[in-house]
């Protein structure tokens, strides 16, 4: 597979949203994007400030005709969600009369308890925070957290939801030597109606090797290309790489078994949450880009196939 045909220069991308401040911890991103023939591009993103200034305090939905210039149409704060911090969300059309926003956040007063709620509305500008419901609660699966949803609709009206969870294995003990525990793994949850997810299946886990991707495996999204599927994941070597993960490639034939396409270096460095969206013969990339001052802006690059 010619991965070069989807490659792009992240520094040359167009800035979609600026970070809310200058310096480490100010980010615009945590995004996912959908394309709808009636609405156009529908972008979810959140704005984040440093830990001591409140973390992920606000999230928004924006729409665009061309995938480059977006208009904000909806907003929620962490107070609206009884959250300590807002993370990734994904807005998708449910049917001809409604939309859903799958949103992950940390519950206020419960550090580390990330969950995924669904918000419903007749259009991307009318999601109802008060009527939200939790669809993936980590405790139900014996987990500490479940977050960062990426949602796909199936051919029969069902849902596939990929999310990040805490690892099943702790630090590895080899004699008197203890190795660092993995950080994140990716699971798949499936549902006929998008509301009841009874099981999760582990589909991408870190190898645990001393490499740039050894301790983290966060799937960001994937697209059809040349009769197969190719996507991206965020990897890291240690917990110290958190917030500055590196982007790698994966392939899959069925959306369940993912294979890394990795070497000694990441596919692209300096970006995270690289999300591909294919619209006809174009791939629209959306990603968090690390600026020289340590802040992250949200950018897009378009690749012609």
C-alpha cells in the first residue's frame, strides 16, 4: 500500500482554531469530524487550559462547507456536564431527524473517572446537555476510565464505537527489574441502537517494547484506501510523553484486528489526534499541532488522492 499518497506536511496545514493561550497546556483539539451531505463538515473540538487553570473547560461544535472555514454553532462548559475536564467527542447523524454527540469527560469529584455520554439533538446546533445519558461507564467493565470515542455507523443502522481505556496489565516484573506499565489501550464497543453497549473488545494494545510507541495505543480513526483500511494511532514510550504523543499508522481488514506500520520513528512527529476523513477523492486531515511555545492549535491539511 502506498502510504505516501496520504502523507502531508503538518506545519503547512491551515489553522482551524487557535489555542486559548500561549504556552504549555493551552490546546485546541480533542476533535473528531463528520461529513454530512446536508450540513457539510461537522467538527467537535474542545479548548483546554493548563491543569492549574481548569483543564478542558469548554467544548464546541462547528460546521463548514469546505472543511477549512468553520462556524461555531454549539457550546457546552464543564459545568454544564458536571465535569472536571472535557475530552474528545464525536458528532454523528443518527437518522434523518436527529444527531448524536458522543462525548467523553472526567466526572467532577471523581479524579480519573472518564466516561462517555451521548447527547441528542435535531441538528448539530441543538444538542441537549440536560438530557444526556451515560453509554459507557468504566466501572461496568472493571475499568478506571473509558474515553476518546471515535464512532462509525454500520450498514444496518448500528454503531461501532472505538475508545481508549486503561491497560489490563500493570508493570512487568523480571527478576529484580520492574518495567513501566502501559498507559492506554483501544477497545471496540458495538450497539444496534447506539445507546446500549454491552461488551468491549480489545483491538489495539501497546507492545510494551522500549520504542516510541511501546506504552500507548490510542486509535484516532481510519479510512478506506485501495480496497483496505488505513488509520492512525497515538503512541508513546513513557508517561512523560503524555500530551506530546507521536503519530503512527495502522491497517485493518475488518475493524477488529489492527496492525501497526511502524519503524524506528513515528509516521509524523509533533502532532496528536490525527483524524482522517475521506470525502470522495480527498482526505481531510485534522490534527493537534505543537507550536514552538508548547501550545497546540487545531489544523487541517487536504490530500488529493
